[in-house]
């Protein structure tokens, strides 16, 4: 990674405005999974140990952007962080009215701001209204852009330098993730950001070979660019999950009621041909667990590559688990993004967990790319066998697609 990190700048007596990703599940005021908070602790502790102070920013969920909404408040996270750090964490109930609280920080002090998405200016986007002229729409966009910059400038005023440790939000050009960098002279990556970029960059630029990518999830359309880009990098591409049935349909197989994006059939054919030309082993399910309805109590049967009429495939079958496993066990590097089936329902979890075991046993450098894949790995009990588990599903996908992430591009180069 060629970006400066917290190690590259003096931090004593400096107030660091740090973007973290504390978008965690909260139920009845209690955090049910604090993985993302734990992931930010190394950066937070380092700043404090070096004699700096911290102003922490994050979003939580998808509030309306019209002000305070109790269910999306970061106050429970501040309370939890206080326990983890063993020191007070002040809380600013309005992220744009924290001047006094920030100014009061002394070395070793921590202030957490309320949810940045309580303001629409954070995301800075507007939708075109029905019947609105292009001129009026462009004027509203320009006005929102000014408001977003004003918000970013206010957030920047709380500190001396900017640190982005929120990889999970790095693909968003929001006020607190990217625009803020315009208003602070020093912009560095936190240690979580550094780790994420190091692993993902290594996969795309200098992978250990054989390099195997596993893609799953519901839709081909969610991973168009990822498939195209990975085909230029990998030795083998294994496709499972709902997206596999668009590829099987493109090959002429009957898929019953399985998920299929008919508008992506030409794309699937093109990618199959691209894999053939590049001599990439593109593997699809050779057997499937089919159900008569989308239900944990549905009747099921294991079928081949053709799904009977009236049935839907909801997981890869045992022969496919073996096929994929054999490929994975030969790999020196594995990137995995997306489950192999509807693993949330027990009858359709064996494929995802089988692949999980194969990755864990492979000895390969393994990079788990966020979202449902992380949930599956955690549920499998094999998380400690993986080399790196990404905290950012959308960000890791866009990185694997070859896109530049706005929250990374604004950071200072070494």
C-alpha cells in the first residue's frame, strides 16, 4: 500500500479526526456484534498511546437524514467503546455542534460524534423529482454539493489531521469519508484500512498461485465488473449461489424456478467465452439441492445441472462441494465473496459451510470479502482459520472490480 498511515506522522498533542465504521447491529440498546468496533481498536489505541486525542465519526444504518432518530443513535456504541478502552468516551449528540467538546479534548481524550447520516449532506446526493427539469435538478445537485462541503469543513475543524480507518465506507464519496480531506493538511490511513488494502492489493497485483476466486450471492448483476476483472487475474473461478443459475441457463440448462436474470444471459455467455480464451477454469455447480418452495421446511432433492420444473435450486450439492473443494485445496491464494446458497436456512447451508471448510483446510492465503461471506465464516466457527476477513462488503467488491475507492484516493501518498 502506497498511502501514509498513522505511523508516518507525529501524533503527540494532535487532535485526530478519525472516520471509523461503527455500523454495527444494535438490539434494545445493546450491540449484538462488535466486530467492527474491535477492528478499529488498534488505530484508536495507537493514537492515544502516542499522546494524541481523537474525534471519532461514523454512520449507523440508513436514517432519513432529517435529524435525530433514536434507533440509529451511536450513543450505545460510545458506551461500549468506553468499556473496551477503559477510559471515558465523551459523546456529542450533534455531529455538527461539537466545537466546544472537541476543543476541550486533552492528550488521551476521546470524543465520539453522533451519526453523520442524521444529515443528508453526509451522503450529498439528490434524486431527480418527477417532472423536474434538468436545469432545476442540476441546480439542486450543485446546492447539495455546497452543503456537503460545508459539513465536511465543519467536521475537519474539530482536529489537526484526518485518518480514515473505515474501509467499509471507503467506496462512498461522503462528507466524512472523502470530502473532509479537502480541509485538513494531513490525510492518513488507519491500521484497519492499511490491512484491508494490503491484502486486497496483493490479490489483484501479486497473487500467490494458483489463485482461486469464489463468487456467490444472489445476482450476477451485483458482480458484473468483479467477474470481468477477476477473469484477468485468477487461475480458477468458482461460481455458486443464486448467480450460478444465470450461468447455467446461459449454457442451455433448465433451471426450473431458480433465480435467473434473463437480461444477463448474454453477459454470462460472454464471460464463459472469456474464461475459455484465457484458459481460466470457470466451474459451475454440477449438482444442486433443489426445493419445491423457498422455505426451511420445503421438500428437497439433490439434482444434477438441470433443475426440474416447479423446483428451485437453493444450494450447491455434495458433488459440487467436492469439486470446488479439490480446486480450493490446490490454491495458494483464495478470494471469496458471496455464499453458495441460502445458508441462513439449515437445509441449504451445507454447500457454503463445505466451501468454508475447504478454504480453512487449504493452507492458502484466504481473503473473505465482506457481507454474507463473513456471516457464514463466523457461523462455521472457522473464522480464526482465515487469513483476512474484510469489514467492507461493498468496498471489497468495488476494489476487486478494479475501481478507485474515494475514501482511499484522498489519502496522502508515501
